[in-house]
C-alpha cells in the first residue's frame, strides 16, 4: 500500500539515509520522496554524514571518470601506434632517398639555417640520434668529429649533463667543448629529466644547402599537385 511505502521511506530517512539510497532501494521517484521528507528533520550528525557521503561519492565518481578517460586514451594511442606501423611497413627505411627526405624535413624544422654550416640543436635525444645516423649513413660524416655545444639552465651540473649526452649520442665526451648557461634561469628550479639543449655541428655547408633545397622543393611539389 502507498501509506506503507511512505512510512517505510520516512523511517529510512529518519535513520539518516540519503534520498538517492531510498530512491534506489524502494523504487520511488525522487520528486515524491522530496515531498514526503519535507517535514523530516535530520540531526546535525546525520547531515554531516550525508555531506561526507556526498563528498566521498564525488571523489569516487571523479576517479572512475579519470580511469575511463585513461582507458580511452590508451585505446586511441594503440590505434595511432598501429596506424603508424602500417605506414612505416610500406616504406623501405634502408632506402637512402627516404632517409635523406626524412632528414631534410627534420632539418627544415630544427636545423641550423642562420650560419654556413650543417647542424641541429634539440632537447630530444631521439631527434639528434636520427640526425647523426643519417649524416653517417648518407654523407659518410665521421660523427666522432661532430662539435657539440650544450645550452643549460643555471642550476644544472655541467659534467652530469655532458655525461648524459655523450652516452645517449655515443660521442666522445671531449667533443662537448662549449657549455652555455642561461643566467635568466638563476633562482628557478629545473624540472626533472630535462637535460638542456644539445647543439651538434659538422661544419659542412653543402649538406645544409642540399637538405634545405630538398625540403623546400618537396613541399612545393606537394602544393603543385593540388593545382
């Protein structure tokens, strides 16, 4: 009977249970329960318990949402990795023309252009390893003769950073002759795993000119295909 359900609902409310719980337990709409409970007074302790439950529920809901978003992101990353693998699977990475085009596009974005020499600076060891590999493979550059410069923040340890880059790039530590500290960063802490910017120079301006021409003409050819 309706009166029995109402009495049961009110008794549960008087025990300090939430409207959401009673709604789920008895299958009664929230709007109906709100009307029945308008004269039910909860103690201060009951009100505090309900508030704590609401806060804990909110934290749990946020964590669940965060976990869902992480799972969805992982799925998207796996899809992107698979798609990248499919593209790379269609390329012959031993083809020197492909390697040279890759280096030319990399050089267009990251390479030295303001001086008459071939060089590249970056904070990502992977890009610099690629730069060195293709210089050696396509241009027979003796990478042991590469001149290296480091651009560091004021609080960084010069020797530690030299050791890091020498190991990463498999270059003699003697090649790291010049270290520049940014005085503007004095007093601010460097975030972990940042090893400054490493600049690599091989001097050969002919390589620079070739790479910049390849990248420029490649882009222009792509644009012309649209006409």
